[in-house]
């Protein structure tokens, strides 16, 4: 019958690759048209180079990891399939769904129309394979254990760092006083604090896009409009602002505690005060734009 033919065709495609591409005709036949007793996860994307969608490429890598994990798992069956619709191959599908942004992940259930929860909240959660797998489990009760290919970049970087530090200690083995340098350790500590307070760990866990480009007007947003998410670029901006405020506080402390020329101390004090006031105002304005309704501002709204 028709259902058996559709499932057989999908299984054949899945045997060749974990994600199969669909145009408008295939989308209507295998996803929109009944009968259907399987769930279909579809990534709507724009991977062609002229589209310049770097987020699409990053999301596609995570999607590929997830689909491969399902294809090669012992639980693989004909109840769940992964597909992709590229804008340049299925423009009519984007128009039919009134879709104006990419990438977008949707779940099409075996029966009925997709509900609101069947569209993955990429802006809030990010597109890491583990987050996609959790969302799929919520929508289909199919649990996918994500297997990532070995990534030796961290190991290599750690080995290079250890080698560099070991070489430095060996070259300076007759004079190791720099190890007790308080300023050096303070700088290292500040770098770690800046990285953690700017949200780098959140980025590592959630895998958000670097920025967001509006498909209508081409405007690029570096600050996410919600307090529940952020962009990678936003973390870099926050890191720089925190560093500037800290530098201002250091200069204020230097002006207050040093015993140099009064005029020079006054200039240092004014520069430090300017850094703190301006960049704290900028930081507060970003906080205000993300937490809508926050009533306070300072200099910059």
C-alpha cells in the first residue's frame, strides 16, 4: 500500500545518509500528505554560499551529529526520520509555511498538524545536538544518545600549553621569582573571571549563534532581545565592558593610593572615573534592553 511504499523509500534513503534533502514535491508527498505513521524532523535552512548564513552551517553540523547518532544506534527504527529543506531547493515550502528565517527545526507528528511546541526554540535554547535530542524526546518519546566524533583540539591545546609553560620554566630555571609575581597572577585571575561572568560557559553548553541577521532588512543583531538567551558576540561585548570598568576602578585606586605628582594623579582619577561611568552606563543599558520593564538607567538609555 501507499504507506508501506513511503516508509520503504524513507528507509532506503536513511540507509544511504542520515539526513535526506527534500524539495517541494518530496515535502508534500512524504511529510504533508497522509497516510503517515512516522515522525519527521525537518531542518529548514539556507546553506548555499551566496546566502552567507554562518549560523546555518553551524546548526547543520550539530544536526548531522544528532542524525548520525540516531542512524547508528541500536534503537534505530522506521518511526523517526531526519530531513532537510534548503531555501534554494524548496522556496515554495518556505512560502507555504510562512517561514522567513533560517535555520528552523520542526517536528511533523504522525497524525495531525504540528503544534507550537513542535517548532524548536532555537533562539532560547541554542542548537546543540544534545538540546535537539532532548526536544525530540519530549515530542516523540524517542530517546537519542548523542555520540560526538572525537575532538582532539582541546587535548592538543592543553599539550601545547603544558609544553609552553614547561619550556618557560626550564629556560628560567635559575630565576623563578616571576612565579611569585602578584600582578601576573591577578591578571590571569581577572581573565578567568571576565570569561565566566560574560557567559562563555553558557555558550559552551548551549551553542548559540554568533549573531542574528534579519532576513528581511539584513540588519545584524549582536544583543539578544530576551533575558533567556544570548549570542556569542554579546558575551564578547560584555567581557570588554567588564574589563573597561575594572580598568577604571584600578585607575581610581591608583590615583588614591599613589604618592606621585598631584596633577598626574588628578588626570588618572578623571580617566578612571570616565571609564567606570561610561562603560557601566553602557552595561546597564544592555541589561535594560534584555530585561524589559527594568526602570533604571544611567546616561545611556
